[in-house]
C-alpha cells in the first residue's frame, strides 16, 4: 500500500486543532441537545468510529476526506472516553492522565518493537496503521484529561489555559528545531497538546463575554471551524500538498 497518513505540514496542525472543537461540539449536541446521555453518545460515536476506520483501513492510499473524518470522530471518542471515566466511573483527571500516558507510551513501545520504526512515511501496512490510530485515540483522551485539570480542577482561566498550551507548543517546536527532541517524540507530544489547545480556542470564541469569551456560541463557532476544515481538506485533495511520496 501507499502511505496512509498525511505529511506533517502546517495544514495538518490547523485542521487538527479545529477538528477538536467540531468533534466536541457534535458530542455535546448528541449528549445534551438530543438527550442521548454520555453513555449513549459514547456508544454511538464508537460505532461510527468503527465504521469510519473500516473504510480508512480498506483504502490503499491516503484520502484526505476519509482521514480527517476519522480524526474528527476519534477526537470525539477520545474526549468521551475521558469524560466517561471521570463522570461515570469517578476517575480523577490526574489519574486519567497517568492511565492514558501509560497507554500511549505502551502503544508506541509495542509499535516500535514490532515494526522497528515509527516514521510517518512507513505507515503503509494495516498493522502500522492500527498502531497509529490507537496512539491517536490515546493522545485525544490524554489531552482531554490534561485540559480538564487546568480548567476544572485548578480553575485556571480559559485564556490563560489557551496561552499556556500555545506556549508549550512553541517551546516544543524550538526544542525540535534544535534537535533536542526527536521528530517522532515531538509529533506525539504535539498531538496531545493540540487537543486542549483546540478546545480552549473553541471555548474562547463560543463562550459568553462575561465568561471571557467572544460570545459567538458553540453552533456558530463549530460551523466556522467546519467550513475552514472542509475548505482545507478540499484544497489538499486537489493540490496533494500533504501526500507523502
């Protein structure tokens, strides 16, 4: 098969950050607006994720629309997984961080032990792709727990949380540029950090002004992000600028 994932460009990070808000808002719509509840929403989104991944695995090359649909869906499931542990089973957010950090590390270690490489350009078998998507799931779950610690447990203001995670990403980028942190490690750390960054950005735009937001509302914010995602994915599908050759 050809490589099944995109090249890591600025487009990748923009879409990934925006996808976090879209997925989270859609989950809230099912959970609260339609009244499916946390368990019902988690079950429905998990089943949908299975369907999307079946399609993704059946392809023999990277298709932007299918790949990013999988990212939006898996971001939603990762968020719901953390929420279910916290709200449904009483697991503290700091405990969830430990659980998912261990799960992510174990996935990457097993992946490397079996394949001897974690490079993006090597993801051209279904086995490697399976490790990739499992690791992605744990990054979203871990990022959700990390963001909730700052916002809910410590009560740090939304804007401060956003700036904090943005600075963490800048520091990570500098360390990567200086070759202090390797490309693979930097990528997976960034995947974790962009989850709470995207959620904080969405909340900053959506929440009322009295809550330090811009008051756009969750629906309008998600619609804007969705339109941008569709536009970028369409551009990448035509230009093929993110395909690994």
